[in-house]
C-alpha cells in the first residue's frame, strides 16, 4: 500500500513533519507543538545535529535527515522550511511521497518550477500551502471583513511601503538576501502582495522600475563583519499593479532608505480610507478615515493571532473536513507570478501581463480557535 493510500480516511490530529531546523523553525514550532489538532512527529535537516537540537528543545520524538521525514508513516503534512532555492525540490519530493506540503515563501523562484509543482500535486490529489499566513491573523482578517462589508465603499486604490537601509547592518550572514530569488521584492513582497490580492482580487498587469545603489555591500555585524558580498538584484523596486476589478496600487520595496518605513498599507475606497496593520504580523489596529471625519478612527483587531503555523492548522482542519484551505499553492503561485512579472517589467521598461489568478480565500471566522481540539 502506498503512503498516500495508507493515509486516506484518517481521523484525529494531523501528523506533521518539519524539514528545516533553522531560525524560522522556532517560530513555527512554538505553535505547531501546542495546537491540539496537529501532532509533530519528526523534524529533519541536512545537518542532523541541528534537527536533534530542535527536536529536544520541543519534545519531538524523532529527528534525522530529510528522508526521515519523507518516509515517516504518520506524517500527512510536510512543513518545508528549507532555503528558497530548495523549496520546490523538497516540496516535490514530499508530494511524491504522498504528503501534503506547506512551504515557506517564496513558493518557488520561477514560473516553470512553480507551475510544475502545482501540476504534480494536483495529479496526486494532494494539497499545497504557502506562507505568508499572516493574512489569517486577527489584524488583516478584521480589515478584510470590514472591506467586504462595504465599510470603505468600493475599494479603488492602495499604497504600500517597505523601506529599510538593508539587513546587512544586523544580519550575520546577509548575502543570500541580495541574490537571485531574494532582494526586497522577493523577500518582503509576498506579505504586501498577498494582502492586496485578498482585498482586490487577482492582479492582471504590472509596471515597475528598479535600481541598485551599490554593487557591493559590507556585513556590519557578527563573525563575518567587514566581509564584502556582491549585490545581484535590484535593492529598490517601485511597482504599480492593476487588478481584475480595475483597481490599482503602488508599492515600494527598498533596502536603500536611511529612514525605516515598514508595514504601511493604505486602501482607499469610494467612502473611506483604511490603514491596515503591518502585513508581516498577525495583529494590529485598523484605522479608518471617513468623509467628513476630522481624524482617524481606531478599530481593534478581533480574532485569533497565534502566529506562524496558523496556515498549517487551517490546512490540517480543511483536510479532515474535505473543504478548501485558505493559504493555497495557487494563491502563492499568483504572488510569485506577479513578482516575476515585476522583475520582467524592470528589465523591459513596459507593462507586463500577469497570466495566473488567485482563488478566493474565505474569511476566517472570528471564533476560529487554534487552541481548541476540533478533529
């Protein structure tokens, strides 16, 4: 009997295997190990000692190399926390082993491998999910509910801003953040673009300009301080997007600003303007300015805001219920397709059509409770 066949008709907590024991794994495991609808059976890494240390930290029964997770009979979802360049390879191996996959962003580094992964999973009848799942948090869900109720009228335009001097001043090994598949667009773009897609629907075309202030940067802290590395991608991107509804947005993604501006998302409708919480976080107040108001009105977020892993839990519960999950591979691929199109627009100096579409993500109920056993 194949692994996938053996897992049909299961009940109770959904078995999870984590591949990748790096820094981000701690944020996930803080939640995955306490959600009662999930059971983390194994953590794996190319460096097995790192997997062992993380397993012992969180009381996970088994650890080892990648094959340890891919062959585990109780694992139904692989949580893929490897480096971006390995996302598709690891996800494909997990699908071929009969497992659903949740992947850290970005979904892939190019359209070809991303679409190939979607087709492989679809043919196997398996689910793909992908970060960010921050849009499932109380902050953005509260804002999206308000938009869907018509509290700003018809959404028309948006502005988003992410600006920092760049991570080389504080990150001990930042070179990968300036290489192909990273930069401010691919590293931070998924948070902002996913939020805009939730508010406006699929993106149909983009236009962008990009620049690179320096070809070489210097590591500012840690054991490699003073070492130089090459910058391979634009470190400032200014992008316009037009959505299928006719709405439009302007976004800045930059590692070139001495002044830090992060988390700015503002959506204007026919009746009001809304300031949304930072899309890199799971909560935060919403601010609303209506026609005739003298000042902003602050609306507190309501609903769950547990953090990274909420998307894995939603996928697990949806598997048991036989309903679609929310942070889908198709949504993540549309974000990827948009970012690749932005990069192509920078190179060509023209508008670029975005061919893919994102499915609707149903609202998360305010009483959705990660800490409660439901399956």
